[in-house]
């Protein structure tokens, strides 16, 4: 049996080049006739999924999710794919999708613009993950961009009506459409990694937690795992119903946007533990009572305490962090005698290291942490890891982090984001900085000696592929770092990110205020870049 296929003539769009994490654009851009179809056709052409192999499809439930999934299912059939696995209602968190792909699929299409707001006025996105469950590498996304730029037609099959809400198999002969519970396999995986008994006992003993799903994808996952399986009281998960516009919010788990959670954790009668995740469930923010854990510190603390968790009891093969992430985890790796890799920003760069067994944990300053259990960062996994560590150590989040600083020293760290900068102005900032790099080494700036200054280039230690121009770095002899790079996930103008870091190894002094400790370094970075005069912005849009 073959479906009736329509070959639709089209012409290429000029802007279908995937960024840090797939193609992210305003929703209205994706609503243009043929826009989504063109990109999906380019993905399917490059993925070249053979008959009999499965394609996983799911998204974070944002506006356009369901319609886009309908289109993708019809296009999959139109391109000879015979088995499509979809999360019920078209929903799958990014880490759950990664896990499903790893169960034997050829790859997956994930619909999400992550932490960017959703809705008709918000953002939409689409990306492809390969058979290892991870974001497609640059070698793949470059080919997709080339293909999209030359596309003249796409193929859609006419299918009978299908039901994305009915778990089970709908068999059309030429296509098996399998709708799965989006939570079940993921929740089962978490039970294999963590000591659910210890976490259950912690909660039963009165430990109070709050999880803010920000009206995004993790609500059903968190209710199942935290409330049903771990016995947290009903209501522990707030904003738990995924909504197409995330309730009008900005589903980014940080101190600015997770305001319901932050108010509670920093207020009177605060719970012991708070956490939030983002639009598609891969980011996390961890809070203790009136205490914020920076993502860079979180990675370091998890690495240092990994053997308290059943899945990592045997120790870590190695760790990795993205280049702009603070070097807190490097200190832990050195102490443990394991390798620490520095990759460009983008989860896809961890894939080869994880596949080759060279690392077990990895993370980024952008609120992402993960391990070899899937090939994406994983918000709820990080929450469970922290709960497992708290249960095993019998200490509060704050006690654990302060003990960590006392033991390893503290990496003071902040990020300035200048959002929606005209692209020309953003390029001028980078060009100005780049022009100075060669002359900086050896100079003493603000009392610190510049050890090196470069445009970060990464050679993948597994396949030897080179990714150049990944951010401008000024590295000082005392470990201080200033980094400038352009974001690859924005949808309006260009976002400049400036990262500042300095290390205080004197254990008695690991408790300075972050602002004043970094003030000199920030001043220096802003002066060197001349960012205020090029962008006409006196202050950043967001300070993370
Ligand atoms: C994506 C990537 C991350 C990256 C983040 C920010 O995360 O997967 O690796 O750190 O974007 O990237 P940029 O600094 O280029 O904006 P997410 O959660 O948005 O998918």
C-alpha cells in the first residue's frame, strides 16, 4: 500500500540556517505558507530515514505545536517513512524525546523554542536529533541549511484522519503512527538513576519542596515523579498545566522570570528546596531556602557529589562544560583526577564525548546540566540529582554549596546580555574586540596579567571536526576570564553575551558579594569592547 502523495512546488527562504539549537524564529515566520514544510523537507532529505526505521516527533506544546506535528506526520509518510512515534497530544519534553529516540529510532524532530515565550506573538522552533538522541551536529545542520537554500519542492501524503490523543498504534499500512504516553518511559528511566527511596524518605520526613513548571512541558512529568512517585504533597508542582502561550509568561527558569517560585523561596516560611524548568524541560534552576545556586556551581557540586547517586556510584569518566561556563567544575575534575573538556556553546558539542564514554556529566552556564543518561540537558534530572544529594548528605542546599566553596574555592561569575541589538552594531563590538586580541597577551590590565586572548576554536577530540569563531576570550594569569560572544538562539536582532569570571581560592573569603568582587573585571570588559558606544546601550537588558 502506498499513500497518495502531493509534490508541492516551493522556493527557498533565505533564513533557514539552524543556530545554536535548531531553527528558531518568530511564530509568524513559521506561519508563512511553505516555511515549515520547506525546512522539514530539508531535514528529512538529509536525515534519509529508511523504511522500517522510526522517527520520533514531539514538542513543548507551544502555539502551533499540534498543527506542525500533523504536517510533519503527513510529510514523513510523503517521504517514505513508515513508523512515526509521537507523544500523546504532540507533547514530549526535550529530554524525554531524547530518551525515546535512544530506544531505537533513527532520529527525532523536536518542536520548541525552549525558554523563548510562545504564542502567536512569541517564538517557535524546530530541530533534529540523531539516533544517539542528541542534537544533530554541525556537519548535519550545515547540510540542512544548504539543502533548504536550494529546495524546489516538498512531499506530503494524504492520510486518513488520525488521533494524536489516543495512545496506541494507528496503522495505515504504509505508515504506523504510534502515540505514546510522553511521561512513562522517562519517569521509569529516572527511577533507575536515583535513590527514589531516600528521596521519598526525605520528603516524608518533612522536607518541603516546590517545583515551578512555568505552564510549560514539565508539569505532567513533575506531577508524576515528584507528587505520585516520591510522595510530595499535591500542589508541590505549581503552574503545572502546559499552555500554548505558557500563561503569557517567559518560560525561562531564572531569578527574573520564575518569579512565583523566587518570591516563595525568598519569602517568610520558605520551603527547603525550589526548582523550575523551561519551555521544553531541558533547563533547570535550583534554589535552596533564600539561596540561589548558579548553574556553573550546580555542575561543580553535582560532579563533586556524583558518587552519592546510584547511577554514578562508580565515579565519572570525565566532565565537560561549555567555554563560557565558569571553571568551577574544572577544579573538581582536577581533584578527582578526571578529564575536563571545554566545548563551544550548544549541547550538540557534548554528544561525541558522551557517545565515546569520555565524559559522564556536562553542563552550561545557561541553566543546563545533564549526563550520559540521554543526549540533551535535562531539567528534572538535575532536580532529582540535587534531591538525591540533599537526602544522602542530610544537609541543606545552602550548606552543601557553602561547603563546596570552602573546599574548592569559589568562581565568581556573571553574564550580561544585550538583547535585540542591531546586527551591524553587534558585529562592530566583536570586530573591535577581535582587533585587539593579538596585542593583549602580556599586558597588565586592571592589575592582572593577560595570559592569552583568542577567538575560541574547538577541535572535537573524537572526530577531529573543527568549530571556529566560538567566542572571544581574554584569559588572565590568575584565572580571571572575560568572554564575548553572539547568541545563536535569539529571534530579534542580535544578542551579545558578555561573561565575567574571577576565582577566589582563599577559602575564608569565598563569601564576598558577587557585584563588588567582579566590578573591576566587568569594567575592564566593557571598556575593552566599547559596547556602550557601539550599541548605545548604557546597561545590559538582563544580568544573569
Ligand atoms: C540552547 C543550547 C545551549 C545553549 C543555549 C544558549 O539551549 O542547547 O547549549 O547554551 O541555547 O545559547 P546562546 O548563548 O547561543 O543563546 P536551549 O535551552 O535554548 O535549547
